C-alpha cells in the first residue's frame, strides 16, 4: 500500500507543476479570476495535501517527525504552520495497514513535544 501513497505524492507533484505552467500562461493581460484561482488551488489545496501525504509517507517509512520537518515556521511568520493531523491520520489509515495503530502513539508524542 505504501507504493500507492508514493504514486499519490508523485501525482500531486505533477499536478502542482501543471498548474504552475498554466499560471505562467495566464500572466500579464490574461491574468484574472482564472489565474488567481489556479494560484490559490496550487498554493492552498495541493501544497497542503502534498505536505500531509509526505508526512504520512515519512511516518510509514519509519522517519521521525523532527527529521521530516526540521525547519517549520509558524503561520504568523510566513510559514506553513501546524500540519493537518486529521488529514495525515486519514492518509495513514488508508495506506498504512497495520502501522495505523502505531500512528496514534507517534502523533501523541509529537503533540506532547509541541505543547
């Protein structure tokens, strides 16, 4: 199942590249509502999903959280802020199989350190 998650991540990266190319075509006089919507979708939706999928993949491969996200800034400092743990949970549940039970402990340790 982890290979399926790897494919999901690859498709999200490709989607981001495709949207960026479309954004560049919209620049200049053609920039308008569609360009803004493309940019918003790439930066807000695709990037957030890619981060969640990447963290889930990293967990399933046995990496610790500090290795996966060692330079995260808070949202008010222009950074990404906290991960969407509910989404990561659902991705691990879908692709993790037996490792899902262990994920709750992994996540609880991270939350304890963050507090």
